[in-house]
C-alpha cells in the first residue's frame, strides 16, 4: 500500500509540473504558423501597383524591368522590404514598396509565384559560350564562383535563398551585376563579392546566357 501511495503522489506531482493541453491547443509560447498568402488580394494589389511596369502576368516586356513570374515568394518579399527600408536603393521602387504592408507584400509575392514564367533567349552568339563557362564553372584562376552553385544549373535558384534567374532579361541582369560590382546595390554581400571580379564583357556574357536558360 505504501508503494502504491508513493506512486500516486509522484504521478500527481508530475501532472502539476507539466500542464496538459486539450486537443488542438498549443502552449502559450508556441510560435503561430505564418498566414498563407491570399492570392486574390495579391493579384488585386499587383494589378494596382506593379502591373504597369512588370506586365499583367509578371512577365515584363520591358528589358530593364525584371520578369517576376514564378519567382520565389521569400525572395520577392525580401526585395520589397529592402526597397521600402532603403537597404536596396531605388527611388521608384521605394515609392511603390512604401505603399505596401507586410501582408500586401506576401500576397503579391505568393500570387506572382503561381504565374508561369515565359522563356527568353540569348542574343549574342559570340558571348554566350563565355557566359556559359562562367555560369557553370566560374573562373577558377580568379576565384570567381560558378553562378550555378547558388542559382542552379538551369537557373531555377534555391527557394528562400537565391532567386530564380532563368529567362530574365539580359539588360536587367547586366545592370544589376554592374550595380553590385560598383557598389550601387549593396543588399547581398555574396553578389557584391562575385560581381566585383567581373569585367563588363563577362557581365554581358553571363547576362545573355542567363536569358536563354530554361
């Protein structure tokens, strides 16, 4: 009997130390799951704020405006947030991003991710071979890393880390690489370090090769 009483006492003490939770109830300090993007609201916000430059479906037809269709939503939210905070400097994009709440950004990014990206093509036959060598293998003698290591061999990128590049306008990509190299865009240390070692011809070659990835 004494043994039974001891066991019952221990059970009661254990229960009081670790309160039970009813079915579906989470501990008070549990982190709530992030809300899913509202695609309908995302499309509406995108149409009102972004479509004039990036096209109705996110496949910009303006060479200096990036294609956004199919892009990783985490990357898009990061860029919009950094435009808004001036970490990525662009007066035009800051104006648009400042109009958006965090929820707006997530909704727009979620909707864009569902849009089918249109393929592009390389234009400069003389440079595309050089671009492919740099993209796939880097330039070892100058310690330039291969683009494919982060953006994948087909340009699909790595969700939440590195953006999708396949089919992007060569003009836009070249401008961004040059901005990284020249210190005008400073929101990615990795890209600044890589671009700092590229000359104009190499930047043009890589950008042209990326445009034809699919």
